[in-house]
C-alpha cells in the first residue's frame, strides 16, 4: 500500500529544512510559498527519507480568489506519495516558478496549465499553448470563462430558469 | 567523398495513418535520423474538465470512457474510485472482483491493439493485427454481454458496477482465458524473433530508469526501462490485493522491450483472470442505497493502472459542496 504522507507531516518536514517556506497545510496537502518552491521541490526530490522523484501530476485549480497549482508527488523507491500546492493570487497575471528543471516531466503539464488556466510558469524552457492555437482568446478552464467567443455556452442548460447572463468574464 | 547534409523540417500528420489519431509531429531530420521532434496536439481536445464542471458525479462517468476509448473500463474505474474516496463509499466485494475482471479483460484487449498495430507500423502489414483483432473481438463480446456496449462501456458506477454479469458470462470468460495462452504463444512465435521487428525496434528510443522516472513515465513504458513499479501491486485497489501475479519488466528500455513487456503483461492478465473467476463471491454488485451523488468537501483522487500507465482523476468539489462551479 502506498503510504500517503499527510499535508501536516510534509509541512513539518519542509519547515524544518527550509524555515518560512510553508504557508499552510490541510490534511491532503501542504501549501508552499511561491518564492521557495524550487528549493522545496529540490529538497522533496533529493531527501533520503522522501525521495519523491516522480511527479505524478501537475494541475491547476481556479479557487476564484486565487489560483492553486497542485503537485502530486510519488516516491517509487519508498512507495509513498504526497501533494503540495502553490498559490498564485494575482488573477490578471498569475505567476508560479516552473518545476521543469527539477522534474522534466512537468514540461507538458505546465504548458497545459498555462494553455487552459493562463498561469505563467517562470523559468519554463518553452511555454507555449499546447492544445489551443496561438492567439486563442482567453483561458477556458477558468471559472469565469462561461461565455465562449461568439456567445456559445459550454454544457447544457440544466436548471430551469437558470440565468445565462455572463458572470463577469470575457464575452 | 563526404556528403554535405543539412537538417530539414517535415510535418508528420495531423492526418497520417501511423499517428493513430489526429496528432502532428514537426520533425527535424538529418538524412533519415530524427534529431528533434515537436508535438502539436489538441486537434481532438474535448475539454472534458470544463464539461464535467456542470455535471453531477454520475453524469461524468461516460466522459471517462472517451478519455481512452481503447480502455474505457479502466477510465471508468479510475474515476469512480476517486469519487468513492471523496464520498467515503465502499463497494461490495462482488463489485470489486467484477471490476478487477473487467479491467484485466480490458488490458488484454488494449494490449492486443497496441502490439498488433505496432507490428503493423513496423511493416508486418495486417497479418498480426488481424490475429489480435480477432481475440480482442472476443473480449468485446464479453463486454457486450455485461453492459450492452463494446467500446464506450459506461459500466462502472459510484458504489459498484451498473449491473451484475449475466449467467453466461462466466463460462464464456473461462473459455476465453483457456484459449488465450495458445494465442499468446502464436503471437510470440510470429513476432518476438521476427527480424524486421527486432531490427526496427531494438536499441531505439532508449529511456534509462532515471530518465523515465524524471519524465513522469509510468505503466509498461516505465517497466520496460527496468523499474518494477505497478500501481496494482504498489497501491492495490479493487481486488488486486487478493490475486497473485508478477510484474513484467524489461532490461534495455527500448521500443522492443516495451513490446515484449506488453506481451508478457497479457500473460499476467490471464493469470489474474484465472484466479478472479474462481474467487469471485456471490452477492450484490452495487451498493445501491449509497450509489448516489452526495456533496463532499476536500479533494480526492486515487491512481489506477491504465494500459498506458497510471491513470488518476483529481476531483475538487466546489465550496457550495455540490458542483465545482461558482453559482451566484
């Protein structure tokens, strides 16, 4: 059984090694400060008790007030996993350091998060859109992207009387 | 005399028989050697994440069929496990075994396709792939018995499976797994030492174990590089902790080893199926009282072993507790 290192546990370990790097922790994940991300990730990958050498997934979540980039990390050799998060608060220009230099597997996943969520990964070697074409207007996975260009709405109308007015996003 | 060459760019795809889907590669060639490749994806991007935002948990299951339409069962399972973990639902024993059986049948069907088409692309035009399609059809017949569909199955449910298998399913499955080892011998005789396949794939596209792990490679590709890591063993789900099987690993991490690992995995799937068909208990196939959408908080996901590698869905419910979408 893969051991899950709880958010509080991983936060404690990071804090011991790199003081001031942890912003908060919930049972599932520890939130790390963006400016310390590279240092924390290198520690997580190289620490002999953690050996989190495998980035299972990198994804972004729109929490409305801020964006969250979530990293799921696995250690194949020690059969354990954990998750860390980074917040990007500036909705107009969310920026998070790239972890591609640490885990090359992050390359395409960061490009996907940039493409669909509009998060800029600083230090990424080749940050281009991956699914959509260059020049596509907007970041479609953001929660405020409900009206597509040309007035199309994603999904079906499910609730009677549901307003189809734009929710303050781009129109 | 030295021949002066210079690199040039060729577009492979998006419509090309060997890309198996709409996918484009911009290749930089030096003579016949590929020195750089840039992939252009998204021609078939269906934006399932955005679609899923507006739907309930159960309504999302059919989308997971279509993420990999050659392994719909596994996609279903990875998703419903994530929802079950989020909502704290434990499916009944029989459902767990049915899931295991379906996923292993799916692995056989999918690996048949992978190995057959690989041989096809190497130049063994049509013969091997037709043999493998023949056997894949038999697996699809079993799926049709179980759920009425052959490709996009929509079989798994939150809390179990959509319906129990009919009485004729088990004998048919037993008959199939009895025949399969003979068929696998046939494939191996036909392909393993075939000179064209060996010449075209040995020593090509080598990934060392370190490279494979750093690049987040999983599944048969990672195992072909010699890393014996299989999520079915490392973090068992469904009934995988109750069956005995071996992890197939390669040595060189090249294309040939990936092909051999897939052939070996089909044998292990047969081994799992033999045990599962004997061990499956009677009982309910779904926790029908609790197999509903329920609001939950937190975030959850659980990896499952897809045919291409680890397959996991991450679900982040909205703060309203029901739909991960802002409603004003």
